[in-house]
């Protein structure tokens, strides 16, 4: 059974940093591209970032470019999102998702909540 | 503001049909497959339709998708109370080199 379990969310002050993790199991993690998608409270889904299967290629939404870094450890079956210079508008539930093709997000984690507040 | 445009809400009585539109551009829907996701209250999104009109295993055929030009449509027939949820379309935008979603449509069963 495919499972994606996010962790690392919490309360952080504006300008602070946080690293999210997504532990994958039930499939060959190193064969899949992975994405992060976020959802602010009461709002819609917003794409954040993606990484290819070997970790050498990444893309970011303009809103997080230069502040967030996506990475992966295929030996540990884990996806990461390093978030720096956090802003109030980054407050959201962050989901990791497995992708087939460009945007067939076929499995999603349960999400982890990031709260940015002083 | 979302790159893809969806109506905020649609509603119908049990057993009826609803359709949800998703409008984009040549660089998004026009040149890429569209997926649809269902998000029940308090849960993560779930893949409903992929590659415009294909259903993952376990998704009933009451749900169907189509695409024409720069627009896509999700149809739900035989509406059930359990279908009350938010529905999102999504695709890739080749010009932005970014994933894009619609703003979501809330389906209400009257």
C-alpha cells in the first residue's frame, strides 16, 4: 500500500525557517517524481515545487523561488522541503504527492500544517 | 487568483447531474492533460480523473471528464450526498513551467 506521511510542520515566526519531511513507503520511491502542494486555510490548492526521480532537477512556484528548497534522499525514501524566510502568506497545509506524468497526482499525504505568526 | 478558472459552486438534487467547468489557456489545458481531484471536508485531495477522461481504479463511472481546446469539464451523474465536496482541476502550464490548479468548486447536494 502506497503511503506518504508528512511531518515537520508547526508554528514559526515570520522570517523563520522550517523543514518538512515526507516519508514514502509501499512503492519504489526512487522511480517517481514528487511534488509539494499547499492549501491555505479555507482556500484552494496551490502548487509549490517538484523534483525529479534522482533529485537533480527541480522547479518552484514564483512565490517561493529563492526561499524554498526541495530535495530528496532516495536511500531513506524521504522527500524534503526546506522553507526559509517564511511569510504570513506561506501559512498552509503542505501536502506531498506522488506524480505520474506531469500532473497526475495519484497519491497524497495527509498534510502538515505550517503556521507563520509572531 | 488561480490560473485555471472554475465556478465557485454548483448544486443539484440527489440523482441529478452536475457539471464543473475548468477554463485555462493554450499553454496549460491546451497542451497538457487535465486531472480532477475530490477533496472531502477535512481530508487530503483524491485523484478522480486523469489524462482528461480516465478513472483510477475504484472511481465509479458516475464521474467522467472531457476536454476541448483550452477547457475541461467534470460531470457527476446520479448525484449522492457523499459527493458533497470541493473539486479541483489541475494541469501543467508549459509557459510557467509550473503546476496549476483551479480555484475549486463546491458541490452541494440539495
